[in-house]
C-alpha cells in the first residue's frame, strides 16, 4: 500500500478528508511545515508532535548536498535519520534548482547546477531526482519538473510545460522500476514504537474503530512495512496561462499519478493571479485524488485556497518570518522587534492557546529578539506554526460543519 485518500465532507468547493500514508494519517486540508534539511528550524520533533504536525516537508536539493542521500538512506531514510515516525513529503529539487538562477543549465536530459554551499557542479535528471527521493524515503515524493519563470511568454511557457510532461513520464517510469528500494526498515517497530502507537498505522486504518481500539490498548503495533511503498505525485505547470494549465493538467492525469500538485506559483506574480490560476487548475483535477499547492501562503491565503478545494499546502513563511520577528496573530501581524512592545505585559495573541502565548509576555519576546537570543527563534517559530496549524484545524472543522464561508 502507498496512500489512500478519502473525502469525508464538503462545503462548497472545499473538502475535508483523510490521507492515509505508510507513516500515519493526515487530516486534510493540511498545512505542512517545511523541514528543509531534516529539521523544522528551531523545533525538536517531539514539539512538532505536540503541535499536531502529521506531515512535514523535506527539500531534496538541500539533503542531497548535505548530509547526502547515501547517509540518509543508511539511517533508514528521513524517518529514521530525523526520528520522525509520522508522514514526510519531499520535493523533487526542481524548484530549488530553479531558484539558483545563474548557477543552472537546463537541457532535455536534466539540469546542471552549482552547489550554493561550495560551488561544486551537480546534475539532476528525472531519474536521479527519483533515485535521491527513494533514498530519502519520504511517504510522498514529487516528479521532477521545470518551474517556469515569471514572467514568461506563451511559447516559452508551453515549451517548459512540455518538458515537465516528458520529465513526468521519465520520473514515473524510474519510480515504478525502483520503488521497492525505499529504505524503510525496522524503524517503526523498534525504538519509536511508543510514539508510533498513538498514530494509526496505514494498515489499520481501514476501520477507524479498530484504530481507536488499538490506541486504547496502547500498542501491539509490530507490523513491518513490507509491502508499503512511497507515492509519486505529478506536478501541473503552465505558468500563468490558464489554457496551458488545463492542458498540463489533462496530460499529467493521462500519465497517471495518485495525487497532483500545482507548481510554478509564488514566483513573483500578483496574489490575485495566484488565486486565479489555482482556481482554474483545480477544475481539471480529479476529485478523488489529493490536490497539493506548492509553496503558499499567508494564513489568510491557505484558508482561502482550502475553500477552493486544495487539500495540501506547504510554505516556509511561518518559520522564516518567525526568525525575523514577524508573528501571525488573530489580531493581525505583529513585528515583535518594535519598541512599542518593550513594556507590554500582555500575551502575544490573547486568542492563541500555544504554550508561548500561555506563558510569556510581548515584552519578554521583544527582549529575546532584541538580544538575538536563540530562544527568540524557538518561541517565535513555535507560535507561528501553532497559528498556522490552528488555522487549518478551524478550516477543517468549518468544512465538516458545512460552513463554507465562516473561515474566510
Ligand atoms: Zn501562540
């Protein structure tokens, strides 16, 4: 088994459901925190579990360069290496290589690029990107694509889309031939079985009641992963051209994947355009497969995209902004570095139940940030992630109540 997706409730175009993976269940729509180099910066894995993170994202480009795929593979993949028993998704490296700009060269065969770490030369092809992602061992991996730059004219956008389609076929072919090489071993059955008992395993999720019983009994989760495999998602490109998006969707679906991502957004286009492309592309994606929009957005945007029918999203914004002292709250954005908070005894967000808002004052958070203390990054990240995850929790709740507009 690889994944299974069940839509359980609708509210307008929005849907709430469950995505079952070999490493646990994910309630959708879901926000996936980004753990670029096998860490969500500043957050220990047990804190992520406490926050209710069910899936996180790793970046193939970064992990390939350091510590290297072979190291991660020998540690039973990312799950074993970073001691994370829940689900993981890796990107293909395509977007990261794209953002290197001057340091890359694209041919039919693949992309030659230089490492941002030491300038050394490397090559990614659909095949080698699949090989890397199989070695990293995430539950969901992504086809190797070319992210079309913005702006781009129609001819350029079409050529880029066609290249992504050819690469999608090559990605799938390599994946199908090599997916049995995923390095999942004894990880779930050994040192982490205590945590794992709280997570309904894929094989036990056919009946929720049974999963619940197993949880109450507190264990017995000794099944092996034999027979479980990764899932490869396809990526829709086509720039900002809605006709090309439609064609890309139809032809990617023809190749056939268990889930589809909308890529090539958040590349500098206006936000209204992002929304328009998402809405138009979603129309052409199958309703019974998970739909993933890559690299978005603000708390308002992820709620909005969920209302359009998106099931999965990821973004570095909550974690990156936190490290720059920018905090998302129920009362709007707070730049904690501002001197107006120097003697502010109130909580960061009076409506937030996270342990930062329960315990510390704005004055203290401001002091930690101004003093460049490590704890500032930890607490700021914890709150921002908490706020994003709570936003999606509210969205899921609203969808299940059938209240389409309440979360916007
Ligand atoms: Zn908080």
